[in-house]
């Protein structure tokens, strides 16, 4: 990422990482703000300027450290070192409000956040799993802050608990030689290359994602795959069949023995549609009134019968082409 402007909370410069970022990006404007969560100058921008907002960097101190119970891969969703992303996935669930969550926010109080994770892990009766990447892509963030390397090295020294994160990026080289001690789970998000090209702008190609997963597995990390989000475009059966073919062909045998799979169908929203229509008028239309229904406030999801059809297809394909690889949930 090459940011064009940094918005910062002055308190962030009291932290070592804040000082490092100030020095690293000293040649671009820095604008003081009261709160990383409410930047009026950016909220006033039109949806057409959404791609430009992605070039801004926000630096602040994370105040909410609440761990939210989860019952999928992890025991808790944990607020961690970043929120938002500089990539542009047209369905991104992080875009929760107009011009509020589009840009990448970095939080400099990493010691405080990791200490709470370690204390919770040490106090537990069993090994807990902490999802540290639900609000951002930490592999991407790591290219700016080095936070993921720092986290893995420090958490790897602990004798209890595991941390996990998903990613759509392949820049895992700095992670391969770290002392993770088997306490880190990397999950690679995959989609057909046609969907990556047309819908997941600015993310790594499928081939490089698969290669990165193989490398992480070879380095001893626990690994998983998210087929996510499943998007039922016109030729979805052909695309996802070819995706699973590629996984079967390009994953190493070691990775196939060790990985697990999560499957998540796309949820879309009124906010996404409004932003995409103005910012990306020529992009793919993800809302399909024939297949989708309303859910909650301004949300769209695939109808139950449609999702069940998609799940059956994917399960059958995986059973034939990646036999023995567990599917731990489908939502």
C-alpha cells in the first residue's frame, strides 16, 4: 500500500509503532483527528470517491478490547491491530456504513491487545482459539506494520492457546521462519480466478494464494481453506468445479492431509449496492432478485433452497476431488 494521506490520533504517537509509522510516512500529509471512528471529513465524501478513500491510512489507539464468543474455527473474535483493508472486494462485510469502514485503520497499542489474549489463554481450562483477523487482512497489514510477525513470535512463546487469521494475500514470506510453535492457524480464502479478477480487486491471484498456503503448511503452520464468499453468478457451477479441480491439483499432499475447509455463502447489502453503483458502475452486479431474499436491516442473502442447492453441489465436488478433507461448517 502506498497511502496518500495519514489521519492520526495524537495519542498514537506516544506508542513505539506510532512513532515508527510517523517516520516511515513522513513525506505525505498527516492530519490530526479526535477519533479514528468518526472522521467527518471522510464521511462527507460521496460514494464515487470510495476508491480514493482506500488510499488513506488511519492511525489510532484501539479502545474496545472486548472478546466476542464465537463457535466456528475460534472460541473468540478478538479486536486486534487493524480494521478495514486497502483492497476492494465488492461484497466486503467490513464496509458497514457509508465512508466509515472503507479505509485501513491501524491501532498502535498492540502490546495491550496481545497481553489480554495471552492472559485469557493462560486462565482457561483448555486451549482456546482466538480469531485475530476478523476485522482486517493481517497479511496485508503486515507489509506496513510488521505486526503479524511480531504477534506470531510473541504468542508462539506461550504454552496455551492458538491464534488464527484468514487472508486473501500471498505475502507470507516473512512468516515462514518464525517460531510459531504450532500455535498459529492460517486460513486462505479462495474463489474462482474469474471472481477474484472481477470482484476481489487488489487481492492476490488464486495461484499465488494456493502456493502461499503450501508454503505455510511446509513451515509447520496449521492451515485451512475458506471457500468464501460463494457467489452464485450465472456460471457458478462451472467456476467452482474448476476451483476445486485446481485445489486438488495444486495443493501439496501434506497440505491436503492437514487442512480443513470452511464454506461461507455471500451476504450482500443495500450499502454495498449503493457504493458499487456509484464507485464502480461497470462492475458486476452481485444482487440477484431471483436468488436472494432480505435478511435483517438492509441485508440480502441467498434463499434457503438456493443455498442448500449450492451446498450440496460443493460438498459433492469436494468429496470426490478432495476426499477426507473435513468441512467444518457451511453458512
